C-alpha cells in the first residue's frame, strides 16, 4: 500500500509551523527517484552511450520528461530494484526541484503549507548507554525484561509502529512563491507539484484518484 495523504504525519509536522503558517497536507515518503535529463533513477549522472542516447531522446521529445507518463513505468528496469514512491522530474540537474531533492537522502515527511513546501526528517533517538556485564544469569534476566518491554511497546503503539510518533526536524524547504501549481497526472494517477521553472515532484498514491483530489482540495483551503 502506498503512503496516503493523511494528517497522520501532519500531527508531527504541526510543531514545525511558524506563527501564522497553516499546514495544508503532509505525506510520509520513503524512496525518492529521479526522472531528470542526464541522470539515472538514483540521481547519479548517466555515462557513456546511455547518457548520449538519453540526452538525444530528451532533446527530441521536448516536454516528455515532464509529461504524464506514470513514474512506475519509467527508470530502472531491474526486477529487484526498490521502486520510488515519489519522483523528481526536470529537463536539467540545475533546476530548483533537483537541487532541492539532492538534500533528501532518507525517508522524509513532505509538508505543503501556506508558506512553503517543507521537508522534515525524524530526529534520531539517542543510543542507550551500555550497561555493565551482569554475567550469564543477569543477562538472561535482562533479556526477559527487554522482551516484556517490547511487547508492551508494540501493543501501545499500534503493532510496533512507534516511528509514527517520532519527532521531526526541518531539513529543507521551497518557498510557496516558487510553486506554480498542483495537478493530477498519468495513469495510474499521481499528484504533480510543479515549480516555476518546470521541474517538480510526482507523488504516487496507489492509483487512488479520490485521495489525490482531496490533497488538492486541502491545498486550496478546504477544511480537514
């Protein structure tokens, strides 16, 4: 199941809002892919013949890189390669969205607000300090306590999904003035966020068009 456009990540994101700033929607994303002229799916530069062919096709196709081709059908063809759940597109690696995407190197929460597109990442929990050795029977007793604690945590956090409640810290942002619009594109449909220079992001949503329409409605000020 693709990550939904819900306010579940938004609950954490609200703590990052500035005075007078309103959160419109937030979505959790795990893997970012690239559909950018001259770059591979993982964002690395194309090389050799692949690069020349890619550049030539992109030059003849004009707007193909920003067209409504479903992101799931583009990019790395390896069967075992993980599929991105959102993608950055653009005609050049120098465009706003691509430079922005370079800073996102881990799972993130992307938040559209009245002021900006904000990217936030989980604050890592501090590592516990190692305890002194207790010998065999002491370690056995500690193992029993750890198992009991883990079982309680899973029951309280919704089958172990404790990361849902982890704190967030801002990573990077794009001012709202550089966002030109939101639209639904492709089949299966994706939510496309386009910037003023023609670059942008496609967010997959498992083919659920109603969820994408809701995201656009929220961005236009509809009540939650």
